[in-house]
């Protein structure tokens, strides 16, 4: 299968699993009313809906048009940016909602005891599914040399979802050991807020990282991916040899599309120019074995 086919297949499988996870999350939230479980459910629902868009983007991003002769690869980092912003907004909203409930308890003494009945079996199942799906997407992306920003975003999203479920399960276990009439009894009324805050603080790092890297891709900045840079650097130095001293190169990555622009620092003789052209063709052929959508361009 091609890189795009592997990516699309993985996204479809992820969408199916996330639909199951979202359904289970909605049932658990309806049963308990916990905001932390609503966060877990809504996160999975976003993942399911966005995966449908991701699969469509994966299918069309490589297509070339008159307006975009190099393809529509910019849709991939654009998708990652929008999803990251949505996740960050969701985390902030969930913290604010639970904060208002906790404040009402501390200020007015109003509130209700958290219902913990089905939480533990739910979180065990969710941890298995989320971490399993995250590992699957990571392996699929590894198959295509980690070039898919879509699969990278999904594997991180699965990790966040799994961490949220794990955190909820641990918090519930702790709450079950706390006497509601003891000094920490208030946690039975406000624990939802503390759980949500901790989960949000732990989870927000990854969407911020994806947001930054995707923005760099979308704004045509040079790639920060060390794996890609290392391989291309070694290939260029090996094939250009001493001629490498006469040029510089920049690497741009937009989704699964990679461009290497080689710029000559000084005028060269006809013979040297011919050698550089031959080396460029060889480099293109070597890198194309690893990266399906790559172009190596010379600027004289």
C-alpha cells in the first residue's frame, strides 16, 4: 500500500473505534453526571467527527489543481491546527464549568455527591481502547516514516483520551477510600473539579505542541522534525561530497509533502554544475524510496 492508503485506512479504523469510545463515554456521563466523564465523552466525539474530515482530507490532499499545482497538502496541518484549538477550548470550558460547581459548594454549601457506580469498569475499558488505538496509529505512522501529520495528531489525541480515562479511574479509587464525613469529605462534592483541572493540565501540552508544529508547516517554515532533517542531511552530504561546501539547503514539510530546496552559494563551472544536477537526481531517487511525496529542487 502507498503512504496515503495506509494513512486513510488507519483513519477509518480510528473513526470506528472512537465512535465506540464516544458511545461508552456518553452512557457513563448520563449515568453519573460527572463533568470529567463529559470531557472524556466529548473529546472522543470530537475525535470521531474530525476523523471523518481527516479521512476526506487524506484522500484529496495529494491531488493537484490549477490553483494548487503542488497539491492540497496544506489541508493536513490546517486540520491539525483547528483540532488542536478545539481541544484546548474544550479543556478550558470543562475547567470553567467544574470551577463554578466547586465554587458554589465552597461559598454556599450547595452541591451533590459524585456518583461513582460504573466509573471504574468504564475507565478500565477506555484505557485499553485509547492506549491501544494510540499505539496502533503510532505504528502506522512509523510505517510511512512518521510523515503523516494526521496520524501524529490522532495518536496524540488517543494518548490524551487514555490519560484522561486513567486519571478518572485513579481519582475514583482514591475517593472510595475517603470518608465522606471526614476532613476530606468535601472531595465527594468537588472532586470533579480537581480531577478535571489535573487532567486538563496534563493533556494541554500535546495539542499546544501540535498547534505550533502545524502552524510552522502551514506558514511555510522549515521543518523542525529531527528524523527527516537527519536523513536528508546525510543523503545530501553523501552524494554531493566536496560540492556540499558550495551550497545550502532548506527542508519544508507540509503534511505528507516534503520539499528540499538546494541553493548554490556561488557560481560554478559547467562541469561542477553537471555534477550537481546528477547528484540532485540521485538524491531525489534515494529519498523517494522513503518519502512518497518529496521533491528536490535546485536554485541556481
